[in-house]
């Protein structure tokens, strides 16, 4: 009776509006990845794109639906950065500071064993406490001072000939590897982000007023993505096609001007013209029709008259 409702396909039509800040990220739903882009100022959903995994092509399809913004706030994965360079070449990038701290913690652990690691983690933890350009400059100076103190340690190498039992000896190129590779990786990441201007883009006075650009993607991850997860938990047991359609409706209802009546009207027009916007690779939305099973009267007849031929 309500099967046709699942065939209503919500869509956000491109309006060409240029937004100051756009946040983009992906969240995984039952093996699929849902890429979403929201307005960084008010959290309204601007576009979404389904894909198998986060890659350049998927983000290109997402960005093609929007006008290039002034700033893109993202987690800095290679796919999204490459798509931004191709689709929005003049858009600045603000790396999510929460992701930067998370990556640093993954390299150094929450309780670094080495003194150099403890100092570098302290610098990483201070990122979210910086609110003005002067503090950002002092942070960069502190990072440079850290490198001057520990540069010799970062350059240390371990040679396979001296450690033949080490598993890395069989896979190392050149017969050596960096002794403190996680520490080195964490420092080089912070140094690169500071130099290319994506660490403190939100403080650039030439771009916009300080404080108007978000410094992290918490509005997206803690807002839209978290709400999607809660919705699927509250409605667990949905078929995959219904699950994806429910996510689309959730995104649509959190857009700037949701109009379910318009979607219903468009669905009626598509039904008259025979147009089908559903993906052919999706599972069928309709449920199997009942009443085509076994006729149990035939079994009763066969049991009472076993010698009958028909």
C-alpha cells in the first residue's frame, strides 16, 4: 500500500549560489559511502553523492553540483584534495584541526614514550587553542624550535645488516629505515600543513574576517553524519535500498528549502512520462506480491486419492 512512497526520489537542484565555506566528508552506510557537502556557516545540506569508497571521481561528482566556494573544510584525504584542485582550483583549503590532532595521536600514541614525542604531541594538542594570527605565528616558531632540538634524532637510521632479525629488514629499500619513523611522519605532516597555509587558513585576514571560517569539520561529523547513524539505528532492519533512500530524505530535509510536495509532484510527472530516476543497480524497491504460492488444496486431494493421475 505504501510501496510507492519509497520510490519518491529527493533531489537538491543546483542553484549556483556561491557559499563562503563548504564542508565535505564521507560516512559509510552498510558497505556504501555517502559523501555530503554542507554550508559551513549554518550546516544546511548542499549536495550528496553515493559511491563505493572515497576517491577522486566520487568527490568530483559531488563538487560538480556546487559553485566553487571560498574555503573548503575537509580531512585532507588525497581523493578530496585532488578533486578540489581539478574542480575548484581557486578554492582555499582549511584542514580539519581535529583530524590533524587525531593523525598525530595515531603516530605518537596518547602517551608518547620519548621526550621528543611528548613535546610534539603537546604542540599538536595546542592547535585548537589558537584563535588569532599572532598565536599561529608563535606556534610555527615553536614547531621550528622543536625541529632544531631534535633534528639529529629524526635523521637516525637503522640498518638491516645490524638488525637481520627485524621484520623490516626483508622489506626495507636500500637496506635501512628511519629509526623514529612515526615521530618523523608526525612532524613532517605538521610542517607541511603549516607551510602550505591549510593549517591556519581560518585566520587569514585577506580571505575573510577571522573566526568566520570553521577550523574543523565537527558541524558535519557531529551534526549530519551522527544524525544519519542514529536514524539508521532507530530504524534498523531496513532493506539496503530503503536504507539509502532514508538517508537521502534525511539529507534533503536538512537542506535550505525542503519541499516534499514538489518531490511528490515531480514523481507524478515522471510516472506519466515513464521516466525512472532510480539507479538500476539498486535493489528493487517493491516487495514481492503475495498470493502466488502453493495451492494447499492440491496436497489435500493427493493425500485422499493417491492413485489419481490429475
